[in-house]
């Protein structure tokens, strides 16, 4: 299926989580449009290509429309009565879908890069916003005010993502290369991911390591009592030595005492990527986090331990100047990543390229996977939204000479547009 979007590039899209029927797309010309993915307007190419028209569009001519590019467009998770757009004009707008009027808006200190709402929240209606400012702001739809300001990043915040298992946990990725975990009920972040901290051969922070060496040189019994006094009766998952357990728990203890960032300065400056973090996606079970960086690296993180799992994803090329939207299958077996003019599907656990989707003519910015229909939606600077679905037993495609060729599943990939 092939859809026409705005006059300029499609920056982000989102299919509603309730009906799985309405696709919301934001474009770089400042327009936002809604499509019905179940009712095509017409068919082309002997009935093989379904064309969809906009149900409605909000553009610059709208009295409350955005003046610059829309960088983020999301549905309200509970129903399709509201949707949220964030723009380079520094505003986050909450729209009434039925009246296409702004219900409430929030003025940000800089360009809005990303917005997100928790799909599991029952106690709050907060919009997390990442902007070119160093602080992450949480906007409350109910009150129309900012409720939290999260400080810790040293540069703009390119992407934000809520946990799929805990309504209070927020993950943010910054232009400083850092990925931070926040419990929004607390003052500071409780975890900064370090690409050098892996499940194999973890090393303690330099300051703690040197202090332990000093205590070791005195006497072993003293060191043992020193560790016991500070170690809860809980076994660590980081190794078989008491020393590692002590270090981890001491760090956790200091996190509770210090307001910001709640850890040693050496750990606070840890980076997840050599460059900006441009994309984040939490697995459906909430146990793993996928990150993409402007260093053209993908990384898989164990959220429970905060460790880099060292999955070696095959070489790829990612955008460097703007954020991208990743997508994951419901069983967390594949991750879909916009890679310049293509979209690549990687096996999450092995890092191998499972398939490559080619169809766009310019850079792809975003993708969305529908677990209900098993379809992949991709948006690009070529102003097209393509829908990729699993192929049928026999499928007609156009060959290089303009003729049609019937292909079976054994002759092609499992997906087609």
C-alpha cells in the first residue's frame, strides 16, 4: 500500500493503540494528518496497490496549526479522542480529534524533538518531552501545567521513551550520548547506561576501585567486615564476588541520598553512544532497551542490570542530524530500523540482518509495526507512507522491463509493499 502524506517529509507516525485503525502522521511542512488504515480510497496496479486519502489534515492555514516542522505525533493511549503533536516552533499541542481544535498547549524553551506518553499509566496523564534544552519536561494534560523538570543531560534531549512495565519509569536519550533512566517520583535519575559496562567482565568505577585497593592493603578481615556492614542480605547478579555486590549496593545507596544525579561523577558521565542518541525502543516485555546513535551503532541493553549485552548488529548507516523512530515486533524477535533510504529488520538477539525493505527514494525517518495486522508502516522524506505486509502465496510484481511477474513465497522475501 502506498499513501501520500504532506508536502514535505513524514517525520513521525503512530497507529492508535485502541482500534489499530487510525494512523497519525506529522510532516516537516507543519501539517498533521489522520488516515484510516482499514478503508482504502481506491486500488491501483490491478488491485495490488491500495491508495489511502486523509480523513482530515491540520496545516499552517489552521489558526492553531504549527508554524514549523512537526517532529513528533502521538495518539492519547486510552482512546482516539485526543492526539499530541510536538514541533520545531517550540510548542506541544494537545488536539481534540473530533473538533480539530487545541485543548491545551505547552510552550517549550526550544525545538521539540520527541514526545511520549505511557501506554500502561493509570495514575497520571503526563507527556514527556525532549527538546534542544538540556532538561526533560513532563506536561500534565489534566492541569495544563508542567509537573516535573528532569535535569541531568548536558545537551539537548533527542528521544524519550516510557517503560512498558512501569508507569513511573522514563528513559531519555541525549545529544550528549547518554541514556538516563528516571523514576519520576524521585528527584534525580537512578541509572546512566555505560557502553563499557557489560555482562562479561564488569569493572567498578575508578574511584571505588582505588578506595577498595586501599582497604585491601590493610587486612582481609577488615575488608570483609567493611563490606558486610554495607551490603544488604541480597545476592548480586553481577558476579560471584562479594566485592562487586558491595560496589553495586553502595552505588544504589548513594543514589537514594544524592538528589542529582545520584551517583559518582565518573559514572554520571558515562555514555551509551559515541555521538547523539537518536532512537530508543523498549521491548514489549519491558526487559530490554534498544538504542540507536549517530555513531551508526545499535545496542541492546538489559534493563534489569543496566548492562550492554554486546549483541553485534551488522554494519548499517543511520542519520546523524535528527531522531529516528524504531519499531519492534510483539514477540521482540525483530527490530525495524530506518537506515537512510531503506529500512532494515535485525534479529534482536543475534544482530543479523533478517530483511531489507527498499521502496523509498529519500531518507526514511520513522517506522511503526502493527502487531494486530502484522504490517510495517514507514515514512520518508519522499512524502510517501508505505505499508509492508507479509506476502501471499502468489504475488504479482513488476520486473525491470515493466512487465508483471508472479512470484511465490520461495522466490521472494516474506514481506512486500
